[in-house]
C-alpha cells in the first residue's frame, strides 16, 4: 500500500492559518492566504485544461506568484518541469520536448526568450493566467508519496540533460532529514536567495509548507539586502554557495550576525580554508553540505563544530541516508580509500524521466551512483574530491563539460573539443575549451558567438585554446586531467 | 518497494557518538555506549536462540537495562511483546499465549510473578541474561518500515486484549509528526516518568534515537524528583497525565518552572478547567494530546495558546494525520455533530496480531475506527466526549469495562455484571461494578478477592453495587449510560 499524507499546503492552512508563510518584497502572506492564492491559480490552470496527471513546464524567477503557481501545480497533482531561466531558447526547447510538457507557464518578463521557443507546448504567460477566468479547482486531499511531483533537468557525463523525477516522498523525507539534522525551532525563518528552479531553492519551499515556517524570498542574491533582512526579519537559516558567502563576509566588515541566526547552509562544493577561517572569526555557524538534484537536496552535512577539524569534509550522511565508496569493480573500499560516492535513502530520485536504461545504470539496488569521487575517513566523514569527475561549478550552477563539448563539436569548423573548469576568484570556476580546428580560419570569437546561441551564458567557455590534438586514451576517452595540466602550464606562463 | 532506513541506534551512534542518550539514576550513557550495551545484549539474546523474525515478550519496569534490551531486540529484528508489569499472572499468560512469544525476558525483581506464569514461553531473567555468554550478534543494518517491531496489548469493547502491531514505520512517522508539531530544539531533553511498556513511554525511546536527544528516565513517577530533575538537567519536555500534572502543580507551591522547560505533553484524557487554570497561572506550557496504542502515540495535539480558548479540545490532527467524525451509517457528519472519531495516517497500526477480522473491522480503507465519541468544531478542533464509549482511564491506565465484566461473569455466584467508571479526585476515574447475584450469599469481598487474582490491581472494582437486574436494551446490549445515572443517584444520596 502506498503511503499517503494530507495535501501539505492545505494541511498547513488548517493547522496554522495565521502563521506567516512567505515574505516577498515586504509583503507578508499567511498560510491561509498562500493556500487561497494557490487554489485560485489552480482554478485558472484547470480552466486552461491542465489536469491531475498532466505535465506542465514553468519558467519562473524568484517571485511570490511563482511560489503560488508551483504550489497550485503540486496541489492539483500536475507534474511540474521546473526550467532554469538562464537557459537559451534552444536548451529550453530540448527540455520541453523531452519532458512532453503540454503547457509552458512563464513569467511575462520572459516573453522575449519564450517567443524564440518553437516548442510543441502551449505557452501561457502569468499575464494570460491573470486574465483567465478560473473555476473551482480539483485539488488533492492527499499526496501519494511515490507519485512524481517535480522534474528538474540535470546534465551529466553523457551530455544530454536528463529529467530527474522527484516524488512527494522524496521531498517529504528530505525535509524531515534536514529537520533531524538542523533541528526545527519554533521561530525559524529561512531566507531563500537561491533560485527556486533549483533543488536548493525548491526544497526551501517544501520545508516551508511542512514545517509551517516563514520563508523570506529574494528575487536574486544581493549581499546588502541579505544582511539587512537577516536583521529585519530575524532570519535563522540561509542557504548559500561559496561565492555568496564570500560576498556576505566582505560586506559584513566588522559586524557580526545577530544571535538568532543559527545556520549558514553552504552547498555547491567544498569551502576553502580562508573562507572557513573568516566564518570562524565572525562566528558564523557554517553547515557544509553535499547534495544534488537526484537526492532532492542535502544528503551529507557537516556540523559547525567540525568545520575546522574536518576541513574539506562534507560531513556525515543524514539520518535516513547511507553513503559508501566503491571502486571500479563496484566493491566497497575501506575507510580512507578513494572511489565513487554512492548514496542511498528515501530522498533518492525515482529515476530519470523516460530513461529506464540510464535510471538502471545510475540507481542499482536502491543505491545512486553519483559519479562523484571521494573517500570516507575512519570516523565516517565524507570528503568529496571531484564532483562527477568533470563537473564545473560556477556560482552555484552545475556545468557539465560534455554538454559544452557537444555544442562545440557541432560547429563545422571544429574537429575536436574538450572542456574543463578554470578556477576563478569570483565564481569558483569558469569553463574553458581546448579546440582542434577543422578549418584553419576558425577564430575564438566564432565559437563564442556560436555557443551564446546554443548555451546559457554561464556555460559559454570564457577562453578557447587551439591545440593540435586532444589527449585521449586508447578508448578515445578524453583525459581531462591532462587538459588541467596544460591549463596550469598555460597560466603559469602567462603569469611570468 | 518497501521503504528502508538505517538502523536508528547504530546510525545515531555514528552521527553523534558522544552525545548523551540516556540518564538513569544519575548515570549518563552516550549514544555510543547505549549502542554497545544494546549490541552486547543482542549477542546474549542470540546466544539463547532468539533470531530475526522471532517474537520475545518482555516484562520490564523503567530501568536502563530495560531500555538497552528493548533496543537490542529492535536492532536484531526480533518482535517484542511489551507486557505491563501491573498485570496478574493470569493476564500475562493470556498475552504470552496469544502472541506465541517463544521467550519471556523479565526483570529479576518480577521473579515472584513470573513463577506463577505457566506459559509455554521460555523464561529468562535479566540475571540469567547477564550470566549468559554472548556472541557477536546479527544486527540489522536497515529497518524496513513496514516490518513489525513492537506489540502492545490493549483490550477493547469486546473484552479480549488484542496485540497492536506497531511497525518501524509507525514509530518513524509518529516521531516526525511530533517534531513537526512540537519542534526539535538542539538542547531538548525529554523526561520519561511514564511506563516504557506503554506507548507513552516507548515512543519517547523512539524519539530519543531518531532525534539524538537525551532521555532522563525515572523508574516511576515522583513529583518531587520530577521537579528536581527538571532544574538539574534542564529538561525541556515532560509527558504526563492529569493526575501527575495535578501532583506536580501542588508540589510546585509558589515556584515556576525554568524558562528552558517548553512543553508539558498532557495525554490520557481531557484536562479539567481548574487544572488548566492552574497551569496558566504557573505559566506551564501545556500541550493536550489525544492518542492511543493503535496510533503509536499522539495523533491530535492542542498548542498552549489554545488551551483556554478551546477548553476541552484535544486540538488538531498532526501534520501526517487526518481525523473525521462519522455517524452510525459510516457517513461523515458536519462540524459540530457528534459521532465516532476515525483517524488516518502512517502512524496507524498495521493491525491486531493474528486477528484479521478484528483488524478489518477496526481499520477500513486506511481509517482507524477508534470507538471514541467526539466532534470537530468549525475551526477543525477535535473534542473527545467519551473514550471508546466505555473506557475508564485511571491514572493514565486504560481500563476496559468489558474485560472486568468478563471476569465478574465468570464467578459462579454472579448472574450478570456491568462496570463503569466513577470519577475520582486522585486518579481521574476508578472502576465500579453493578452485580446481579446468582447465589444470594455472595458478598462484595468475595468478588474483590476473586478479581484480585484475575486482574491487575488498578482494574479491580473499587465498589460493588448489588442490583436486581441490569439495564439492557432489546439486543441485550448493556446501557452503561443508565448505570452512570444510577451511580450518580447513589452518590447524591450518600452525600445527603
């Protein structure tokens, strides 16, 4: 029998109708109000033909209306494909077609981008939605935990973005695992400046409903506004990536955060020693965490008391989770030995949309093979050495070299292409490309222009190096480690 | 696919080995130590032939060793039938035989009682256990949430005690539901003075493991020690029934509880106005709650801010739970209308051991028919009017009239018997009996002596009224309401 539980937002509106649910641009909405707003949108979506079991894609930035519509879709039992608005029209089309979403609901400000999207999906702007007469909507009384509610695309080593299916149960378990780890205080308020189209932001929305906790939502990250609002709203928890944390610390100057602030949840790659030392000096309680779209948010977290002692560690697996390190033969290796990180738990994705083979390859016997490399020390602390071997993390966005290489290789002037990350002060990393020419006249600018049409801006290589051939092994596998050595030599030279 | 999660105690020992898990008689045990103790006992139990899938009964009072052995059985995947040590030998035999437990593990101090138990189960005292050479035990790495871990007997309107099967999942969900309602603070400490053989105490043990929260365990309730330990250990949460709360308040005198104390969880029947007023005056944050063995603890809870405004209410259904009121035809009635309380949620029992018919009768379409009578107001607050029509709650113990009537009717001198509760200053309620004689020579003392052999002391009627006939309807159903009127008339008379 599938486990069910009451519709989260409806239940929350019943339990604590007058508690604040959302604060956006100085406007506060109670749970009752958010529920009414979401129901109101559900009535409009249903009037437009969207029904339980259907699939809608959304293209939203961090706005109150976006939250209401996301809740509306969840309550109506409509699967939502949450698109990243930084993607190009071409990338969006790929995800729309792959997900077979029948409708694309988009924020009116993305009109321009959406007009370039020649997808099969019917396009409905938030303005259209406001002008639609709603009906009394069907909303679910109960959520079945094994039903899919959200789909987020991630790329991977193969280059093709895949839709990660997240069930109601995935979010439920992740939400509870987080509470068991971080605690759940009566006066908690979570500040969300990370995108709600990422699991980092979307998971905060899930926690808000289930905890009955106010969320303060920012349309984008602005360290000045973050510091103001932490004081103004007595924020207790903030999710950040290193770049954001660095900027917050620089902005703080000699100030401290208020005592009520209790958790700086730091994701998107390990923190550097200077950053952690700055946090220690400023008494910022940093919880480093490791997670991914496939685990519906955090799966391993390090408590602040260990942040210096276990420098570079992502922590221990959350209460419902298990982690192991396996070698190429799939055998569990002893503590301290490197290998692929595999994770298990009820927050692990139900699989990749319409990709049974890739699902079977990545999830075996309930263990998710992350592709990330790391080791576990003898006390059970995880150290992540290399995210998915090749993953480039730039300002919290995941960039998969294979995807960029695919685009570059499709250019008629390119014979071969390899992409790696280059370390960057501000963004952590940036992609750079190594190119073997087919046409001698090919210039870097041609490739930049080409990529800008095909790829979100943050994925466009910042530099192009032309080389005679790429380092590939006998099986023709690209040796990115060699590319990294080349890059280092190149940078050393340019610095002399 | 059945949901699994890591072995709770093992996981907790991995996550926070040095955190205090249990304080008993001034001795503190860390999670690592409790895990080692439990493993040590598991090795002894296995050496004695107990294995995964087996069933053991335990007869324990609130002792540290009892906690270790309960954890050992849970980790080993051995179902545990948790016996109430206040039961008579005859009652114990019934539960042992019914549960088909192959082993009875008992505290050595219950030697006398156990020697009277002619059960098929092998009897092992805690002293025997200490003298047994243990082996390296098998312990579960993972718990399957739909597996049964504990069985507790409750009676009911039919009189025969039934074994309530509680799964790992029931306890997991109950634990999380409680956290979502009460919050989960980093410095929480739960004082357990209620019996660990009841769900009220056993559920605290489950929370301790899952939250990583210290439990202070008292061997029995003593208001003086409670008040001392609240101050001494910075207790934040205490589970009580009305009788206990009354005694605590009397003992407090002019004092207040420390600010760190944040939750007085009051179960076992609604509180009276004077009691709640006393709490208000003393600023005791009372959370009234409604729950039962079949829901693995709380299912409805009232927050302190509503305790006066919604006087007599048990509150709203916890986050994963739903409640409804139905009439005799099984139809849901409108707000304010009385009927049977039905509850739903993943903490509802998997059913009654070896009683598929009674299970099917009480759990229909995932709804548990509690037999309790109540109504829900237009704001969703539940009011319990009558616990299982006939349930007598005496000092937190549930007493089922039908069970006592069965015993009385088995006396050769009794033609008919009816039992109801009489209100009592100290215990809330006490059972009294109405008897139709078969032999004219029958005296009250004969019945008291007879009952004392057959029934736990708290179940023995405190008074016997001899009558010519009992009020029964056409279907011969006993009309307890009429008995209650008789009792009132009787008491009024005696007061004049």
